[in-house]
């Protein structure tokens, strides 16, 4: 099986400071990988480098495209990368406002991505938007409301609907449940798990919440000061951490 | 089906003076299809540790852990995940689920994960829950609010939903009443008949004698105790 994403030696520096360095891994179709670490450990920098939002200083991000096979997305042209960002890739931001158009209706938010890949039939676009609102548990009657009229949890679910409507194969998520209260968080986790299984998505999830990765991620990468200090099967890394920092991280979780 | 060759395990506590605690050494065992092997030994002897090493939850320091031909110690995460999905089941003492998911879906999940038809999976889950005396009115609720014994039975139903060729059972009959204990023991018997290789921890001596073919005392693998 060809990995969906092959990452080789990614490095990003901010002047003399290291953002992240020497990151390599393979992600296979259907796999969900979590990246954990404290704030400033370079996990968001890494995610942005992988998703093409930041240009890495070194390394390759090779994606197995539908038509052309494995291609290095770091060196591909800007239009090609943008096309990828609208079709096979999706990015769920921590703050839904960063991923939504706040002045456009919920239906418009979902429809925009469909139109970007060539859908033109208004009725069909609207039907699919309503279908997706239902899947993320938002009442279809709210299709014409703007996201500003939605609660934080609903905005986040709308952002997920907008991202998944074009059937991407790889989803990047930056703290998808951060800032949501726990009951909403549980709903969202359940929803994401179902979508990952039904659609066979691969996902890379950055979070600092170890409970979230335990439930969502198959494998885990632990970062500290821009370096990957440990990686492996999620439950193995959490239950039998090998590195000093991971042990500290795991033992620091408050028990409820 | 399950074969351990000279497996050792130690824990290094980096944040507590880098203490190295060796917990297992020279562990070797073989379990054939259709066989149930009980792990015995005092509390703290390493029964659960050994089980977790087989499941890939703990990383063995050396040796080989072969399950259905795959060496769990060396395998890639995705290989272990595939193994757990298709070949190796584990009934732990604790139920760990996504909050809010109905019990019926929790039990059906292992079947859905291997691509089983949704209705077939739900029917099988319902049959198992009924057999384990979980009242039908609870099936649509999340098991997180259930009593300890009910959670234990949901966990067992989930563990037996898919016919795994290899199974690990961590005290499956603990905290169960007589009737449910019998049901669990007959589930284990049935699994043996269809050819599952089983490793179990049973504190319940009666249960152990009834379903297990052999006993392995894990104290033999404790460093410093065994010769």
C-alpha cells in the first residue's frame, strides 16, 4: 500500500529559533494521527507546513494524488496546491471563524467548496448543504442563517461540514475541540469518529488534550521544542511512554 | 496462534531519578488455537503486564511476541491496529468509550470496523446484550452511566462481538453474579470450540478450572525471583 502522505525531514525556522525540525513520518489511508505537545512545541508550525500554509525551510511533503501519484506538495505550483486544498485536503481551524466566511449563510459556506470544484446547479448544491448540516447535527432549517447567529459548537460543526463536503482524503485539524465545553466536545468527537470510519478519511490532529487523541487517533507523535521525541501507537505511547517528556506529560493529566 | 519468545519488560521512570524497574524476564509461552491458558501469580506478579505486552499496549524491551505470525514488538502501528481489528481481541477490566454513544453501537463497533453490514452488526450486538442480561431499555443509552457490573458485561459483549482468532481476557468474570458468570464462561467455551486461542486472567478459581486447559505462573518470569 502506498502511503497517502510521506513526510521527510521537515524543518521550519523562525530566524535562529527552531519552529520544528527533522520531522519524518508516513501516513496511510484511513489512519488518524495525533500530534501532542505543550504550547510552543512546534505542533501547529508543523501542521501549517504540512498543509501548505507555511513554506518549510527543508524537507518534502509527498502526497499521493488521485491522478498523478505521489507528488511533493512543497515544490508544486501555487495553483496546484490551492486546488489540492479545495479537493483532497481539508483544514479545520481551531477557531471556526478562521475557517468560515462569517458574512455568508451556512449553506453558502458549504456550497462554496462545491462550487470551487465545479458544481454549478444551485438546487443540488443547496440539497447537499442541507444534507451536510444534518450530518453534523445542525437543523436544516438554519441553512440560510449566517454563522454569526450560531453558537461556538455549531460554528465548529459547520466548519467541519464545509471541509468534508467535497470528500477530501486528508484532513488537517488544529485543536478541533479546543475552546468547546465538554458536552459539545463529546458530540464532536463522536461525529468525527463516525465520519472518519464512513468516509475512510486520513487525518492529522494537533491538540494538547490527551483524552481527545486517545479516542480519535490511531497513532501519536509527541513534540517538544520542535523535535519529535516519541511516536507510536496511541495507547502504547500514553500507557507505556518511553521518553522522559512524554512521561511527564502523561503523568500531569488531572484525573476527573 | 500466540507465541512469546524470551520476552522482557522494564519500566524506566525518567522523572523519578531514572529508576529502572525490571518487571519481566525470559517470558516464553505458546497458545494453540482452541486452547485457553490462564495466567496465575500473586497480585503485582505481572499478569496484566504480560497481557498488555501481547496486545502491544506495552512495549517489550526484548524478545518476540508473535500473534498470528506478526511480531507485535517490531510491528508498525498500522499493522498492530489491523491485528487488533481482525485477529486479536481484548476484554479489559475497564470500559473505555466515547461519551454519548449508545450501548448497542458500542458493542457493534468492532463488527462495523471490519466492514460488517450495519444491520447484521446491530443484530449480533443485540443478541449478545440480551444474553448478558442487559435490559433492552438501556441499549440506546451510553454505558458510561451504567453500574460497574453492567459496564463489565457491555465490555464483554463488545469483546465477543467479532469472532477473533485470538483473545485476551482480563478477569472477565470479576464482579458478575452467578448467572452472568455462567453466560460468560459459555461464551469462552464457544470461542474455544470455534478455534480461538485464549489467554486469560481469572481470580475466580472455579471459572479457571472450568474453561482453562493450562496454567502459566507469571512469577516464573519475574526477574530476581525465578532462577
